[in-house]
């Protein structure tokens, strides 16, 4: 019985180490895409040039030699390529030896994690702000939210639009639904940025999605509200819409709730609409990609 328990615990440990490898590989890949290791490569080139100058300066050579010896004892990767090589060696070790040298695997992964943390800490606050935390995207979204709040609650732009265009009650419902969907899209994008930054997988290349998401959510809320009013989506049509027009004018909140939900979950709403039209969904949901990182929360 003890042997079975040990074998089970070893299998669980191997499974955890494999998950750690995947997480570290994801972190390193995202950091590399964001340009975190560019400074590391430049420092390595500078180190090589300093190594050539060591022949003319013995003291500098000795100090560099001591630093190289300390790095060799710690076995911490010096660049992105060495870190990836270490992860590959640990992965192969777990498959070939079936966990016979778990201590070596844990130590190597700890060294890779130390390399990653050092590279993040070596960045200045400004670079961490937009490379790691996506702060510039959050500032854009906060500015967009402030502009919408000012335009609707302070400036009352809807009153000016209604006076010029003379919208009917249906037009007011469509306008309010669009604004709610737009605001919901802003909050959804802010949540995605904060969540990805918290689990260290924020990609700078995703900025077009965050910039366009509120507008996509607003347009989607408008389309869904229009479809409900026109009676195209009778399955999710609120009771107030199916009632007489006078009652509907007094209670349009069912449409607003649906518009708010469609803007908040605009990616899922698009996939649902594609399924209703008989097409396969193409937009991937970020929550699925981050399922492996749930235990880091």
C-alpha cells in the first residue's frame, strides 16, 4: 500500500511539473512577444564586448569571471533561448525518466522562474506599465468611459439628438440600447486587460481588439435591440415587446437588459448569432485559454 501511495504522489507531482512547464513557457512566450527580452539580448552583446576587453584590464576580467562563476553555480538562464532550452530539457526528463529526478526538474524550473522575474524587475516602471500591465489600454478605456458619462449625464447629448432628429420611442430605445452596449463593452475590455495582466499573459499585440471592443459591443447591442423590436428574435423577446404599444413604451427595460448582456458578452453573442445563422463560431473566448492558470488566482 505505501508503494501505491508513493507512485500516485509521484504521478501527481509529474502532472504538476508539466503544468508548471506549460505556464512558464506561456509566460516566456508572451514576454518575448512584448519585447521584454530585448534588453537581455543587448546586455549579452555588451557582456561579450566586455569579455574581449578583459585581456587589457585584468581587474575587470577577474570581476567578470567571478560573476560568471556565480551565474554558473546558480545555473540561471542568461537569455530567452537558454530558458526555453531548460524547459525542453525538463519536459524530456519527465517523459524519459518518468520522474526519477524530480529534484533536478524542480530546481531547473525555479531557475527559469527566477530568470523571468529578474527580467520583469529589470524593466523600468514605464515599460512595465505598458508591457506587462497594459496600463495604456486601461487609460484609453477609462477616458472613453469618462467621455460617454460626460456626454450622456452632464451634456445630455441625447436631448440634442432627439430635438434634431425627432426620434420615435423606438428610436430612443435603440439609442439607449446602443449606449448600454457600448458601456458594457468598455467594462468587458477593462476586465480582460486586468485579468490578463494579473496572470501575466497580457499581449501588446491585442490592442486593436481592446480599442474596437466597445464599438463592436455597441453595434451588436443596436442590432439585437432592432431585431427584438422588429420581431425577428421572438424567442428572447421581452413580454413588454409582445404587449400593446402603449405598455411597451412604458417598459422597455427588458430590451435594455438584453442589450447590456449582449454588450458585456459580445464575443459569445456573436458566436450565438453565427450559430443561429448556421455558421460555425470563429471568435475564441479568452477564458478558455486561461483555464490552465486558474490555480494561480
